[in-house]
C-alpha cells in the first residue's frame, strides 16, 4: 500500500463493484470514496456497496457524500427528499434545521457513510444566479448563514458524521458555473471580509473539513488561478489568517474550471502544494492509478502535511450503525414528517424535478 494515496478520494462507477474496479481500488488504496446518485439503487444495495468499499481498504476510508437536502441530495433517489437550505430560511425555524442535521447523520451512519460535504456556508447574493448555488444557501447575510448552518452542523456532528464547510472562499459572487468553466470573482478583499469569509472565521473550530472551490480571485492572485490551486488563498488566508486547522478538501478536480487549462497531473501537484489535504476525483475513476503516480511529483513537505491532517481527521471517524430495512423505513418516515412540518402537507407532496440550467455534471 502507498500511504501517499490517502490523499486521493475517488468516485465509484456504479451501484455494484465490478472485479476490475475492485482490483484497482485494492491496489491503489485511496483515502476515501465519494458517492453519487449513480451508486444508489436501494437501501440494502447502498449499504452493501459501502461495506464492500470498506472491505477493500487497509485503512478505514472516508466515505463522502453531498447530502444537503433539496436538489443536492443523493438519498432522495431512494426515499423522501429533505428540504433545502433556502426552504428552511423561508420557513424561519432553526429547530427544523436541527432535526434535519440529526436525521441526515442517522441516515448516513446507517448506510456506513462518515463525512457529509456540507453545510454550504455561502452567502446568497442572487438566488437565481447561475453559479451552482440555487436553493443551497442558508441566508442572504453572513449572520443568517452562520446561525442556520451552525444548527445543521452541530446536529450532524452529534450523530458521528464529519462536516464540511464549502466552497471556500465562495461561489456566490460569480455568475458562471465552475462545472463548465473557471469563474472569476472581482470582489475586493474588503468585500470578502464583510461577507464570504465571516462564516469561516466564526465556524473555524466547528467544521471538520473545508472544501476549496474553483474560482479566480484577482484580489489574491493577479495571474488567473483557481482558488483550489492558490496557496495565497489556502495557506495564507484559510490557514494563517482564519486559523483553520482541520482537513482541507478540493472540489472535484474533474470539473471544467480545471479541465480547460490543467492536466490531471498538474492539478494534483498544484492542489496539494497549495494546501489541500485530500483531492476529489469524481468521474475519471479509471485514471486513479495515473493520479496516484502524479502524487510522486508533489513536494514532500506538502505530502507530509496532508497525510498528517488526514490521519487526525480519520481518528474522528465513527463506525456504521447496524443496518436494517426496518430502521431505514423509520428514518425515511421521519424525513417525511420533517418535510411536512417545513413545507406544509400539500407542498410536501410535490416531487420536484430538478434540471441543471447549464451543468449536467453530478458534482457540487
């Protein structure tokens, strides 16, 4: 096993592990897996898939998922849909968010997941902007975001699931979806201090991980550079100024914002050297061995830092709870009750069909 490969978090091709993929995962020994709708067909199937992934791993893996509620929910494909952040904001009852966090944590433990890639701690400047955030923000002011995201975050962690604030420093000030191309934010450092950065300053000790987004900030880097590859943003601002000490995870390296300009090997090297500890490779799963090879070009001091932060984070991972279809049915019924209490019975019955305006890629 190559310990350095703990830096990699890979997607999984489908709902069942085929022999070739299992062989590759056993050989590479990535540090974690991220699951999407393509991996979920039923409750029992999902638990078996996760048990199989864990069975391949010599070191307990991080099993990640984007389970925010609303349109960014993987579990909605087999059960009731938890409300979105914006729907809680409109309802104005933080106790409902606390229930949401607890239910999410219980569901994730039941399936064997251990890190949820949320809460979104973005400040919504425009709820209709095409920046991938529609419906996903807890507020239009930094304090709203902190108050609502904190309720979710605490309840989730109380159930033994690690949390992740995203997408540092933020996508809210852009009008381009990073799934397709690199956005640019021309907000000044003073503006960022007054809005986007406040949730990170106030929640730095409460977030188990932080996800770095793909946005160019000229106020930090004069030359065009994604924030996920910027040491000015990750090492200087997030680590030094904000004082964040937890795990730093890159947004998906398979997104258009990076694919336009960088090879996979370049983005891997630059991302770790910029300060990321774990890297998401969500879709180019067959290139995992090549990604592992690329890690050999990363500066050793950055590899050592990343591995230490991963080790510390993994000490907090909780074991899955015992699975049963009956327990899943109970939790799914509780999701429905929360949905009714948040949206009202008639609106709760409406099953939304989400269509990405510009992004067909299933990453957030």
